[in-house]
C-alpha cells in the first residue's frame, strides 16, 4: 500500500507540470503501473496458503510449493521501513522460510510477505509446528 501512496504523490507532483517530456511520460506510464500492480495483486490473492498436519502448501498463480514441517531449517523475519526525506510513511515485513527438499537435497527459501493475511500469526504458527524459532526482527514497529 505504501508503494501505491508514493506512486500517487509522485504522479501528482509530475502531473502539475505536464508540458515537459517527464510529465507526459508519467501520464502514460503511471496508469500502466497501477493496472499492472492491481493485476499482480489479484493473481497473488487467487492462490492461498494451506496448512496441514504434515506441512504446508502455498499456491500462487501457477506455482505450487509443498513443504513438510520436518524440511524447514529456519524462519527469518525481515522488516523494511519506508520514508520520504525524514518522514516515515510505512513499514513492510516478510518472513523467509528456508527448507531442504527431502528428494533432491536442494536448499530453497520461500518468502511470506504482507500479501498474506496476518503474516505474523502465520509465522508463529509455522514456528510452532516445525519447532524452529523465528529469528530476526519480529516486531515491525521497533
């Protein structure tokens, strides 16, 4: 949501001076960015994360990732702070779930970001089920 606010503010600043090249290109590219963002958002929302007694399955667009609780090796919290000059405008957080596939032995990471409803509770539940503690900054307002 913070990215959308920044985009609207920048477009308003550029829109006030439309007689130059940058103003005209912002009028064309700005709505295109918004349309693409909305399309990507709805493609992401159409999927889902499903928790089972043996693990979880994440469906996003055409991808399906299934991970057993025993395959999870770490859950790391990451927080990003957004600001304009010195004015804070938003916080975004994500959790990286690292796991090792049983069949191939490959080490992979799957990111759970704020497109998931209540991602903090989801990470706590995954930590409880897999018996792996969440590391990193788990408080986004600190």
